[in-house]
DNA sequence: AAAAATACGTACTGGTCGGTATCTTTTGTG
DNA sequence: CACAAAAGATACCGACCAGTACGTATTTTT
C-alpha cells in the first residue's frame, strides 16, 4: 500500500458521499464518482471490488465519524435530559449534508440483500439510536423515563428527524427552540408524571 | 377508451405497486411490470407515456385510496385523542404492504426533479399528515394541544411510523398496546399541563 | 359488415453502465 | 539507480433496459 492510496481512497469516499447524497444509488455511476474524485474508474476499481463495496465503505466511514461525536455526548455527565439535549445539539449542528447521511440507510436499504442489508442497519443503529439508548437507559434507571429503551430511542430519533425538514427550520428561529420542542415532546410524554387528580379515563357505567 | 383498458390499467397499477414496494425504482423494469400484469411492454407503453408516468399514477392512486380512509377517521366525532386513535388504528390495520406504500415517497423522492417531486410530496401530505392536522388543529382550538399544527402532525406521523418496525411489533402484544404507547408519547408531551411547582430551569445567578 | 379507432404484441435500437483486460506511470526499497 | 510492486489510465465488452416502430387483433362506430 503506497502512501498515495490512502489519499485516493479518502477522495473516492468523499466524492461518493456527496454523489450518493444528491442522487439515487443507481443514478450514481462509478465513472462519475471517480471523475469527481479526480481519478479514473480504473483507479476506483483498483481500491474497491465493485460499486457495492464502495458504497458500503463510504457509508460505514461516514457513520463511524458521526458515531464518535454522538458517543462523546452520550458519555457526558449531567441529567438524562441534559445529555440528550447535548447529543441532539451535536446532531443539529452538523451541516445539512452531514446530517442527511443518516437518512441514506433508510433510502437505500432496499438495494441490498441480507448479509449487507443488516450490516448497514447495524452501522446506522450503532451510530445514532444506540447512543441515544445509552442515555435513555440511564433515564429509566433513574426513574425519569418509562418504557422499552430501544423503542423510546427510536421514537426520540424519529422526532429529531422531523426537525430536519425545511418547514421545521422555518418554524423555529434557532436550534435552541428546536431542542426545546423536541425535549418537551419526548420527556413530558415519556417521563413519569405525578398524576394530578384523575387524569385518565375512568370507566363510567 | 375501450372497456378493456380500465382493467389493463388497473392490473398495471397493481403490478407496479407490488414491484416498486419490493425493489428500488431503477431495479423495476417495464417489461417486468407488464409481465406481472399479464400483458406486454407494448401494452404498458400504450397507456403510460413512460416509466415515470406509470410510477406517478401508481403512487397517486394508492395514496388516494388511503386518504379516503384516513379522512373518514379525521372527520369522525369524539375527542381529539379519540379521533387520533381512530385514525391511527385504521393505519395500523392496513396490511403490511398497504402501509409500506406510505414510505415509498420518502424512499423514491430523489428520483424525480421538481415539478414531479413536489407533486408526489403533496399527494403524500394530503393523504396522511394533513388528515392528522385536521384533528390536531381541533385539539389546539380546544386547548388540548399547543404548538405549530403542521409540525405536531408530522411529529405524530413520525412516532406512528416507529410502530411499523419489526421490533415494535415484537414489543407490543397487540395494536391496542401500540396505540396506547403512541398517544401517551404524543399527548402527554404536547398537551398543556398544569405545571406542578417550578418545573423548568430557573436562572440561578 | 365495412371502416375507423383503439388495444396490444413483437422485434428492434440506441445508449448506458458495471466490470475487466491491459498498458503506463509512480513509488518504495535494496 | 535499478527494479519490483502498487497505483492509475485507457479502451473495451457484455448485459440490460427505456423507449420506439410497426404489425396484428379487437372493439366501437356508422
């Protein structure tokens, strides 16, 4: 492995990331990825067995990068709510492109058969939902949250993803407003409450 | 337009729906759609200008079908919470395949340029989110919910979609349990609460 | 029942793209 | 500096597929 290889591989991954974000899997050609990286298709096939391998490498690399950021937030100290807010802020502060990588798995998962398929799902889950789950699990232990930890994590991730729409950006003036909205929805629903005099339905005869 | 046409068109739409659900847009061929419908590619191109037109027709037809169901639930009487539960139940009771149609827009939206693109988005939004929004808006009027109505609708839809995962199906014994989870998360967060003594952060000097 | 119009089938084309074979260039090493 | 090994470029192939041209069959209309 020459020293130049690493640079070329990095350029190819970077180029692939941008292209797969802007177009569907099938619409991105190897020639295009290579050209955009400043090399030729031959070079690309020298480093990656095929298109699928390049895609997988790209996605795993991109997700790993995000995972490390989220992990730091998940392992930080403070209340469950503070840590979750911290993680979400990291997420929202990623540039638009960087955030959209998280959506790629959902979009492209149908392109692959099952060995690869679940490999990609695991990569995604370990990057975001599992990091959320670390915090959520602590929240449950501390009596602040109740429910299935994994399901709550997915729910939280789903709510956060709503903030990625253009509409949400227009509604909220800044990220703090977004964060407040997200945590309000999530906690005041999932948190244990001191039921203030007979909240829920009472079976009336 | 001969009488036979309608049947052929319906068969093509049905066939296309099944295939586009099982494979990515680019991986579904016109020959395949036609064969699966019991006709040939020539027949398909007689009724649809091109692959894109067939896809659009299929999706709009499928979404319209769902929309009518949701609309009925949205227009039903009862409390905001009851109506939302009713709509969600209708959604969850659709077969797996029928529900997954709702995800197609998200998956395939990148395949199209902007006239078509927003056309598909509108079709989706009018089918589900806008029906939810009808209920949510009433809830806000009645002082049961607070926040931007459209954003709340999207949030609710996002939470419901979490229930479509295989894991959620395993966690909950039945649909009632799912419904309870979803409404608990959504309402107890979005509903106005009688703040029980100094809930949120107080600026400490 | 002839004519006109619509529905459908068959066969083909033009272009694209993933992948490969092979040649040239660059880089590390003794 | 020689020379092997890796990196990269070029040219090409085979497969596939959207779309078309044109023919035949089946309805409707008159």
